[in-house]
């Protein structure tokens, strides 16, 4: 009986932190909150994505206008489209939590990637744009030398004009805010946080994935992602 109690206590101690980590909600640089995946997760060849887009706790007249997701590895020279256009944000209309199962193509070599969320939002008539990277490890069970039909990765993700948010609550229920990855670029002088034009567009062609581009905010200021991107490799 004593042995059984000891084993039960050991199992509880081992599994309790795991449950806590799985329930941890990640605050993005914008309005969305990420339930899955957790940072530095080994996703193998299946990424389970869950994003909470509820804005009821955001400032008045706030909303998310677009949310696109890319799987990026600068060292491997890959930028894979996970979700582009309005499909992901408009899915599951009766729920504020959006889900997606993504299976990286077999041509995506094993390595460290950043699951990167591109969000355009607004507060009143002010528009904002931000980028949030979540580090994940892709470990393909079956590799392939097939060339990936992917766009060149952009520069390391950076936060561009995130919307102002109320102070985060303290205590065990406070959301987790990930630290920026090492080497994160700083916003350039051309970035602006009050954008008069739609900031995010998807450019599609029959043989390529959509890419994120920044539209000019005014004649004197343009939101851009700077830096040369390496060429996609097999």
C-alpha cells in the first residue's frame, strides 16, 4: 500500500508541471494569444496550432484585421506558408479560438524554426502591425531532397508598431510573454505606428506561396522589413 502511494505521488509530481505548461497561454506582441504550440516545442512533423483571438479585454474599438502564419528557418533558407489570407481568422465563426493542424512538407529538413504570426489590428482609426515568433523544432521522420516551393525568408522577425494594451495581471493566471529571440532586429526609422492604408497583403501566384508585404503608410513613411533574405535551398 505504501509503495502504491509513493508511485502515485511520483506520477503526480512528474505530470503536474507538464499540464501547467500545456495550459500556458502566450501573449503575442499584438492582440492575439497563442494556446499552442508552446515555445521550444519538438513538433516533429505535425504542428498543432491554437490561437485565441478574443479582444474583449483589449481597449475599446479594437479588433484583429488579419492573422497569417509562416514557418521560417533562416539557417535552412525556408519560409513556408502555414496560413495566409482570411481563412484562418474566419474559421470556426462561433469560437474565439482558432485551430489548425499543419504538417510541414517532407522537403522541410529537420532543424530549428520560428512559427511566426503576422497580425494587423486596429484601435479606433489607428492601425497596427506586429510580428510574433515562436521557436519550434521540426524533426521530420522521413526526409526528402525534393525542392521546397517556398518563398525566401524575410529578415529575423521584429515587432512593428504593436498596439497599446492594458497592464497584464499578476498572479498564476497571468499570460506568459516570451522574450524576443536573440538577434531580433529593431524597428527602423521608417516604421510608423499610425498607418493610414491596409498594411498586410498576400501576393499569390500559381506556383508560389503567398508572401507578406508592407504597404506604404504615407508618402514620408513606410513600414518595411529590412535585411537580405537567403535563397531557398533544397
